[in-house]
């Protein structure tokens, strides 16, 4: 599973990248909107974590653009703002999660695990629909844990 992290703070991005690589995710790291868009176009990703403030744009716009290109993308906005209006804008734009910094890395790991199950389950359903036999698949259990307020779930 490939994860793209777009985060202007280099130490935060590198820490997240290191953490996810230890959990066997393939990680791409960008520090700007332009770099993130380029990496996404040249390397298909399953999950994108994006900071809300970038040197050449904002994360909400970036994730909106990427979600339009790939509606199955698991997109999570990372921000220091626990702002209901921003959360609603993200939901309306098709962004799947809203993660408030600072956050516990164990909870991020849980979020990535849930996303992995959902992606694998969707792949399995497509294979079944297309008449191919699926290899495994996820549990399909819903998200909405404590790691991130799943947009539209009403859960914390």
C-alpha cells in the first residue's frame, strides 16, 4: 500500500514517513503542493495525508484536487485547527478524514490499518463483481475510531 505525505514541516514529514515505513507502507514524501501533485501523478497512491498549510497552497485544495482524480483515494487533512467549519468544507470536498495535530502515532497506525482493510475490501468486491476470484480482502468494518473524526460520522 502506497501512502503520500504532503507536509511543509520537514521533521514532521520525516517522522511520519519513518513511522509508516516501519509498518510496511511504501511512503512518498513531499513538502509542497507542487511536489505532492507531481508525486501523485507519477506514483498511484492509496492514501494521502496532507497538512493544511503548504508553502505554495493549502491542503484542503490539494486533497480536493486529488480526490477528484481518484474518488477511491483515502484522503486525510492534518491540521492544528480543530475547526468545525473547516471540517465541514473537507467533508463537502470528499476528504475522508480530519486529523488534529498533535496526534498519537498509535492512533495514526490504527487509522492506516482501517484504511488498508477498506481498500482491500473494495478491491475484493471489484474482483467479485468482475468475475475474478479475490484473495482475502479486508473485514470491511467501518472507521470512525478516536484517531480521526471520520467526516460525516459524528464520532470523535
